């Protein structure tokens, strides 16, 4: 219990990886033979489930309207040159990944790359060119979903030109547990943007 409360892992990983450990810890409390500990564990499980659903509700709801087969078929039809540096979002990353040619749009857009670079070991940074150590490669092509565009914004219009006009396909906003959520009709519709040279 002391290790769990004092562990720096949740702080270092932004809570992403500690999601795995917490349910096990709370489940072990809930299955305790002591009534007070069991009550505490059950209460924590319920509270965290409610808060987690509340915080992640917009992400959970995107798949209610998503036509995955249609979206993935559209992504597979995009013309990508073997020389193109591509930026894409989490929804399409596994489909479009190419070794040393693929960047994560969210990481670049929100400038997470600076934090990741600072946390990367010196040995691994030595493998990169001087330019790559100071900033990420500039993508030639960006392929992202309507959901990502809605959440993180469109690419800079001075640098990138859309290959297809973006249409706002959001429905009226939904109120869920007091949180206003904009629900997209086609959250995984892919859009591509080509760098202006």
C-alpha cells in the first residue's frame, strides 16, 4: 500500500500505464476478508469507473457511429509515395506505419515531442541527425480522422493544402453527466493534407 501511494510511475507515465495496476490493486482491496477494506476497494472501483467514463466519454463515443471497414478502405486507397514523410493519428497509425517515415500527428500538434525528446536517452538521440534532435521531421503528407481534426485542429493552412474539402459532420451536442460532447456522424472519416512546396 505504501509503495502504491508513493510510486512515481503514475507521474512519469502520465497515468497511462498505471491504469493496468490500479484495477488489480482495487480488486484485491475489494476481495479482502476485512469488511472495511472490502468496502473501500469496492467504493474505489465504482468511483474510478465513473470518473474514467466521464473523462474518456468523447473517445468512447466515437466508435458508436464509426464505420471501420469503410474508413479503413478509404485510408488504404490514399496514394502515398515511398519518399513521403507521413503524419497520421492514432486511429490510422497501425495501418499507415512505415519505418522511419511515419510520425504521430497528435504528438506533433500538441508538442509532446519536446517532452519525449527530453526523456530519451543520450545514446538513442545520438542515432538521430542534428536536425531530428531539434525538431521532428516535417511531414509531406498528413492523413487524419475527422475526430482528430475536431479534437486537435486542422494542419496549418499556410503549410498544408487539403486534398478534399472538410465538412463539419457534427450532430447537435450531447450533454452527458454535465459534460457537453460534440458527436460526429463520421468520426473516422479520413482526410489528407499535402505540404505546399
